[in-house]
């Protein structure tokens, strides 16, 4: 009995070993190497002559946390997460409800239209949006001025640059979450709605007490993934503003990129990566915990 | 590679008759050397014309040109170095030479130069040539030179009563005030993009600021010289002579210049061609170029430009040098100028009538007599961005000029910590000596 169990264990190890090996080589080892790197000041001088690399312990972390630039990037990223996630989730949920509505015709067409931005190249999208945001000739300011509203220099004003990027990325990405919500909506049993109808529940009550609880797994997945995605903001500001004006659109990943691949401070960049990892891990644990509390 | 190709050819030849044998002998005779050549931005675009003629002249060499965008050039070269995928020949901004020499990426070229019938040190602007020598070792051949001068609307300045371009800061400023008064609101005297660092740096160099001191291990932006230049620069925005906008914010610099939105701009030689192409025809005689004014009389400008460098570990050093020589011939330099607008590094090329008869490039020729390089440290890329950030902050009123400079010194000193450590251990000199 015991012997066969051991044999089974052995077989299991053989079966999972290719996967473990791959994870080890391509994930665990690089993460360990990255962490060790974050304890050194590996930089341009060390590339030329490895002997001038110094082990600085937690020095990089200390430098980062006392550097004004890091906190600017941190604040920008948090603004992007805190404003962007609810906006993005609301937009995708709204779109999902719309394209899933029973009375809607040409559902396929709308799904394709809403999903198109997700698969469009960001660089192409960014060029078009730069025209939309143009202070003098942009469509957005044209519309605002026709409505008698004040206009703004969207990408040139430090106050508006981040909201402008936020709007672009919500538009670009909501289609993906919409599909997940559509799948979630279709798994909510139709009988529940019929029963609610018989009980005289209105549209809001049906949404509040049937749709939302039915979507809970999808909601958890979508919010966690969106939070993780938003923490990694990079391509949009890189293409649209290069972090300006006044560094108002520098995100943590962009700071990491600058430190690592522009200034070649690999140690510092690795340390930023681990700070970001800690932030994302914390945020995710918090979310899962609040979701669990709500469901019990 | 070659052996297998021949083997396959023989088998094909036996089976398939004389036709295949003919093609076999062809492939066998040439087996051309493949050179990889990286050039940036516009240069990478137009150099293919020159390279095609080089290949015609040297049938045994095939050159694969790859164009690298300027904005990513530095990191691309560094990543290529680390990944051991550097090209055999490459364009290198001349302020990056010390850095890549320190990395031991560049082949010393002194011996090639001594043996060359085409190239002589005496045919280059001395200031520019010096930027290619690290501790007496030559690492690059200047390809084109770059400096900044003033482009201005002659008609607008004349209307404001300015007939001769001023040579001193005071007269320059007075001219700007006159233009603004004449043009009225919505118009500015000069466009100084808030996201560019060369302009404030040049003014600093003009005032005699060194910016980095103690073997470039300490920042000195708070020196009286730099402070003076910085106050002058920020004052131009504060007094409404320059618009507080970046390059990204202005829709089209050429249209604005044509409209009279501003009457002057400090920019480089590539814009002679752009201005000619993009400005309306009726403005053709209405704009000109002039050397930069200085604190008291004609001022310095920066010694920029690009060099051609050869990879230390290239497998084809002779062919690589041939390409460098070819691109450095005076007639190719003139041709390159016509294609790209980049000013030739060779003095002989300047004797061509395209320059002697062109008042627009004459200002550059004049300015090139007064140039100076900026600090040659690997950290300069990062320092220049900080400088730009602090200028932008001061321009937008987020901080005062003096506290902007204090912040700049503090940040830059932090960046230079490694250099101080290296210097204390005598490794800073070893860094360049080791590259020999």
C-alpha cells in the first residue's frame, strides 16, 4: 500500500518535472537573480569593468524611497490605479450589459466594434488620439468649445495629461473585460430573472440582486487583473508624452525603464521592480480579502 | 558555410549540367563580406544612397544599413553591446565616445589614420576632432558636425527697428522686446522649447559655467556663471518674450515661424533644409541665420555632431575602415550634406560652392570657430534630462530659479556618487586607460 503510494508520488514528480524545470529556469532563477541585482549598484561602469560593482545591500531601496522622482512616479501610478480601475470596470460592465441586452440587434457587430481597440496597435491609436487631444485643432477641444465649455491643453498641461492618458487607456482596454463580463452574464440562470419578474422586481432590483451577485467571480477576476494591469502602466505615456509635462505622466514602470535602459542603473531598476511587486501583491491580497468578506 | 555551399553546388552541377556549373563558379568567386552599419534617424535614411555607390566601387563588400531612431539610439547601442550584437560600423554621437571607449567597444583608429591616403587629422575642425580622442587615442572619425545658431525672421526684426543681428545678450534682449512690442499680443520674440536642454546649457557655457567640476564628479550649477545664464533664460519666459510651451505642444514649428508666432529660434543645421522646404515661397528671402550672441560679444555654441566608429571585435576591420574612408571623402561629405543637411566635418568640403555661396550655412561656418563640448561623462544623458526638468519647473513657475538650481545640484551630485567613488580609488583614470 505504502509502496504504491510512493510509486505514485514518483510518477507525479516525473510528470510535473518538465513544467517545474521551465518555471525554475524562466521564472524562479531570473527572480532570484533580479533580487540579487537589486542589492548591487550594477551600472554602466560595471558593464565595462565588473570589478567596480559594489554590493550595497538595501542601499538602492533606501535611495528609491528617499528620491523625489520615485514618489512622483508612485503618485502618478496610484492616481492611475485609483481612478482608472473603477472607470475601466464600470465601462466594461456597461458595455457588456448593452451588448448582451435581449432587444439589441447585431450583437456580434457591437462586440467586434467594442473589442477592436484592444487588438489595435497602441502606437497607431496614440497618433490618432494625439490629434484628438490637440489644443488647437483637436476634435475634443472643438466639441468642448462648441458646447461653450472651457478647453484644455490635454497633453501639455501637467494637470490634464494623466487624465487624458487614463481616458485613452480605458477606451483602449475596456473591450477585453467586456468579453469576460458577457461570458459571466450568460452564465447567470435565466430562471432567476423570470422568477424576479413574477415577484415584480424592477430593472435596478434585478441588476442589484441577480446580475451583480451572479457576476461576482467575473468581477473579482476583472478587478484583480485590471489593478495589476494598471500598476504596470508604461506604453501609453511612453508613446504619448514620454513622461512629461513636468513628469506628470511618469509611472513606476517607466521610471524603472529609465533607470535600467536609459541610465543603465540596473541595480536601481531591479529594486524598483521589487517595490512594485510588493505593491501589487499587497493590492491583490487586499482585494481578495475584501471580496471574501463581502461574500460571507 | 562556404564548404557546404560548394558541395551542394558540385552535386547540382553534376546532375544539372553547365548552367548550374556557371552559377557555382559565380557564387564561389564572390562570397562577399557582409558589413553591418547602423546610422540614426535621417542619416540612416539617406546614407543608403552613398552606401550603394560604395558597394559598386567594392564588389566584394555588401553593407547592410540599419536605421535606428535617434530617441532610442543610446539604449539600443548599449543593449547591443551587452547582447554582443553590435554592428561592424556605426554612427556615434560624439559625446558618447568616451562612454563606449570606456566599455571597450571601439577600435582604436590611430594606425589606420596614419596609413590612410584619404584621411588626415588636419582636415577637421580641431574642437570636433578633440572630442574623438580619449587620452590621446583616436576612437572615431567625425562624420558631420552639429552646432546651434539663431534662425530669425529678418522682416519682423527690421519692422521692429533691428537691422543688424545683436552680438551681446543685452542687445539681443532689447531686440526681443522691440519685436514683441511691434507684433502685439499672441506673438513672441523667440521659441525656446521647454523640453530641450541644449539652449539653457549653451547659455551657461557662454557665461563661462563648467557645470561639472572636480574631474566631473561634482555638480556646479549654482556657480555665479550658470546662475547668471539661468536667470537670463528664465527671464525670457517670465517677461513674455518666449512662450512657455514644449515641442509637443506646438502644432508645427514651421507654420508658427511663417505666421510670425515667433521671430527667432535656436536650432541646428538640419533645419536649413527643413525651413527651405516647409516655409511658404514668399518668405524665401525673409529669414536668415546668425551666430549666437554671447554675454559680451559673439558667444560659444556646442560642439556636437556624429562620428563613425568601428567595433573593436569586428571580423572585418579592413572593410569597415574602407567604408569609413569612403564616407569621409570630401565629395561624399558634400553629397551627404545635400541629402541630409548635415554639415560636413571636413574642412575641404566647406570649400565647395554649396557653402561659400550660401549665406545660410555661412553662419554655421562662423559659429563652428567658437564651439566647446559639454562634459563628457556617461551620466550626461541623465543630467541633461534633469536640467530640462528644472528649466521646465522654473518656466512654469513651479519653483524659483534659485531653488531649481539647488535641486539640480543636489540631484546631479547624487548621480555622480559612483564617479566620486571611482576617483577616490584611482579607477576613473583607469577607466579610460584600460580602453587602449
